[in-house]
C-alpha cells in the first residue's frame, strides 16, 4: 500500500511539473507573438490589473509548492521511531 501511495505521489508530482511547463511555454509563446491579444484576453476575464492578479496567484502557488516539498523532505529525513 505504501509503495502504491509513493508511486501516486511521484506521478502526480511529475505530471504537475510537465503540465506547468507546457502551460508556461504556451503562454510565453502567445505573449511573445501578440502581447496585446494576451493582455486584452486577461483583462476581459480578470478585470483591471490582470497581470498583478496572475502574478499573485503564481507566486502563491510557488510558495505552496516550496512549503509542500520542504515538508515532504523533512518527513523523509526524520529519524524513524524505534
């Protein structure tokens, strides 16, 4: 059961990274090709200060990801009970 849980966590971890990288690539390409269109679409869906909102959400996700990874690292390196 523990091996299955570990496999699930590793799979989800890597899948999250891959999806994030693909999303970053698509958004970067769109913003590089036509930044006005990307800005207009973001403003339409997010209202004013769309870039600040997106930046705040991405920053929060990075902080949460770092917190989660740090917590898991501490759990792995914790001494096992006797």
